[in-house]
C-alpha cells in the first residue's frame, strides 16, 4: 500500500519557511530575480506590480474587500501586507511585531495580515483575536489565490505597496518589523 500525502500536509511542509536571522543580523540585500531571491532578503524584482484584485474576507460573515478598497479607505498611506497562516510558526512569531508596527505608525502606514489558512475563519478566529492583536485586523483568503498570484514561495511573506497599490518590495521569512532597519526600509 502506498502512503498518501494530503495537500494540507504538503503545504505545511513546503510553505512555512524556516525563521530568518534577527533583523539586526539580516542586512538589506541587493535585488534578486524571483527565482533566486534568497529568504531573509528584500526583493525588488516585482517592484511596480499591482496588488492582486481578489476579494479578502474581513469577517466570518463573508463580507469582503480588496486591496484597492483598503487603499481607498486609507488615502495616501503605503500598505504593508503580510501573508501568514495559523500553522506557520515563523508567521506567529512575527505577528506581535506587526501589531506593534501598526500601533506605532497609525495614520502613516496601513498594516494588513492576510491568512492563507485553508480552513478559513474556522481556524483563524481562535488564533487571531483582538486581545492578542489589538492593532490589527486580519483578512482571510483561504483559496490561496492571493499567494498564488503573488508567486509566493512560502510563508510568511510581507509586501510593501505604495499608496497607489504598486509593489515596492517583498520580504520572505519572519522579521522584527519594529527593528530600526525594518522601519527605515518601510520609511516610517
């Protein structure tokens, strides 16, 4: 009898990248092509690419919005998008730093985590609570089309979009987003 590997197990093994070095140990790297961009470096090879125009669930009741809607609600602000999942340890590790960044940059930067959990809000609701992350509101895109359109090779993946919704850079792996070099890279 041949062993059967489920899609979820395969994603668990391949999608969640190992943790990157601490922010102060990971100096910015020169841009690389999408195929060879190392984890733990800032990649500008997708700069200028518009954000995917896909519905993102804002709550378990099925209401949705797009990146364009988020930008319209926060005019003139850049947008930091973070793809994460409840089963991804590096994702969970960096969420508190994203929450702190959202608090520190309120009115200057919009920070939006987007869950890629296949079980959607059923999994996310208990892991992502207002008590745990008071300055963030996650979105859910359980079909993983957002990550697919971004050509994401793993989680976590963080992307900075300008106020027009064009990609500035992306970072694969976890990072302390409150570290001075991270804040400098974001520009806030």
